[in-house]
């Protein structure tokens, strides 16, 4: 029974959504985007970020290290990822 409870707890925690801070400006939009792409962007191979405000949401263009292509991440003002588009 204890093992089942532990497994259930781990599954619940892993399914929890990311808890990011509110996006209030371009700098906070970039910081939120960095958290989503941290596995693909390193100090040795940094990414380039270009945030843009679009109505009630933020669009962040991410240029991945070669030959990674590009991503476009859309966030609401609470930092939730709304949409993710990959481009070459």
C-alpha cells in the first residue's frame, strides 16, 4: 500500500503544470521562454530570444543553436505556454 501511495504521489507531481511567474515585460517573457528550452540552450551553444507583445499574450521567437532551427513560443500573461511552433 505504501508503494502505491508513493507512486501515485510521484505521478501527481510530475503531471503538475509549470509554475512560472507572471509575464509583465519583454525581459520576463524571455526568462519564461528560457525555462522551456533550457535543455536545448546551453552556455556553450546559446539561443537567441526575441520577445513581442501580441494582444493579451507574448510571442517569443527562439533561434536554436545550429542546426536547431527556430521555435515560436506563445505565453499568456501568467506564464502558461499556449502554443509552440517549430520552424526550420
